[in-house]
């Protein structure tokens, strides 16, 4: 398994600057083994290390973090997840705290 994505991207938000953090690990055959995708904005979320929205498969299952609440979700593939995440972040970036 090797890490293929390790990026932090600053983003402007109505509530103040935030970041998007993405990490992806994959097996030799190209299958995604682990992932972590998070929108962090400490002006919007003071708990959970500022994570407003996040998706990962830690702890043995696919789950979504949203403003402090964790719930399972149906993972299909990495591109579908990224599209869903980007759509949600687009809306969140317009919110005020």
C-alpha cells in the first residue's frame, strides 16, 4: 500500500479561511485502501479539530463527519466520493457561523 495523494488546499469561505485536506492510499492493483477527505474551518467549527465535513474509512467502515455528528454512508468509488464532497463544500463555504 502506498500514499498517492497528500494535499492541503486553502479555500476562502464566507466564515473565514478554511482548508481541504485529502489523503488517499492505494494497493498495488490500484484499489483505494484508505482515504481521508476533510473540510476544515475553525471559524465554523470549534470542536473536532475544526472539521466541518469529512469522509474516511478509518475504524473499519466508511463514515461521514458533519458538524460533530458521525454517520455511516455508502461508498461507491473515490471519484463519486470526491464529487459528493465538492458539492457539499461548495454550499458550506457560503455559510456564516
